[in-house]
C-alpha cells in the first residue's frame, strides 16, 4: 500500500489554511498512487498555539472531520491527521483516520503526554491500541511520544498491526528517535512504522522533520529531510509476511517472565 507522509507544520493557528495544505497534498499523493496520506501531530490547528488549543478543539465527528472526509472522497485516498479533540470538558491530543469513502475508521487519543506543555493542555487517552483495516493491512494509530515506550508498540504487534501510523511533533535535541528508534521499533515488532513529523520553529519548540517509513527489516523505505516535503513509500504485505516468518521475536517471547514490567 503506497503511503504518503506530509512533513509540514502547515499554518499554526489557522484551521482553514491547514485544510488547504492538506487538500493540496492529498491531490499530489493521489496522483502518485497513494492510498493513505498521513499528516503530523496536531496538524489541523498547529501544535504550539497555547490556549487556542482549547478554543479550536472539535469533536471527532465535527465540522473539520466532515471537511477532511470531503478531501479524502474527492481525491480517493484515506487520510490520517492529528488534531485537538474535545469531548465534554476534556481535550485530547488525537489522531483520526478517514477512508477514501469519507468514513471515520479510527480515532486515537495520545496516551503518554510529553512535558508540561502537553500535560497543561490535554487529558491522556486510555486506549493503547486503535486499529482499522485499510488496503489489505491492519493499520494502527499512535502519536509521537507514545512510540518511545516499547510496551505500546509491542501491544500493537500482538494485536496484529501491520502498519503503525505515528503523527508526531518531534523536536530538537531528540532527533535520534526519528533516525534510530523508529527503524528499531519496526524491526523488533515486525511491522511497518510511518513516522510523520512537523518542521521548523513553533514557540519554544524546534521540530526536526526526518519523517520516515521504516520496514520490518529495520530499513527506512523513505526519509524526509528538514523542510516541508511529501515523501512516499510502500507497505508490502508479501514482504511483511516473509519477514515475520523469518524473524522469531514474537514467537520466542516468554510472557511469564515479564511480570515485573507491570
């Protein structure tokens, strides 16, 4: 399944402009044969926008979800994107995936909040594994810091995730996560991992780009630089099946020894 990663910070604070950026990227992605377009963490509104997060937050089925469903339908591909989700008095750092038919397939709330900024503005999610079927693959959602916890990704592997889509806001000086950790996560869990980042400065944060789609062999199929970019890579079910047959990590686990982890 050809996957497009939109490495961009869009226009922080402007939902309307970010929808335009997403629409344009969807057109380019569809023309290149992509079945899925993934955008970064909080792409819909911007990340470092302070109290505007609460003001711009919407429900998972709100007007912005309808607008993205329209974009997905017009261009004929699924879209995964980060946004602030309002549910009553709570605001979650969420990622949603909408199908090419405009159907909401999955909605994930970030379970591990990073730093004071996120803890001040968001409520942590409680469901670690959220999945949907797309293009013959089981696609899972996770957000940024979540992928740095090996238990999180292993839970997806045990649940059968084939492609883990990770909208992120990875900042300096932690670029080693994009460069080194993501390929390792893909290898040790025998899955594809699509890690799609923001770029440039927003407030106190300096986002490093380096978006990648890593395969189950630990090799990045695509790697972006530091600027705005749309990169493509394929998640191949046949290669994934062969890799899983050759790699015994999941079969050789001894869960009875791991009680101390919890």
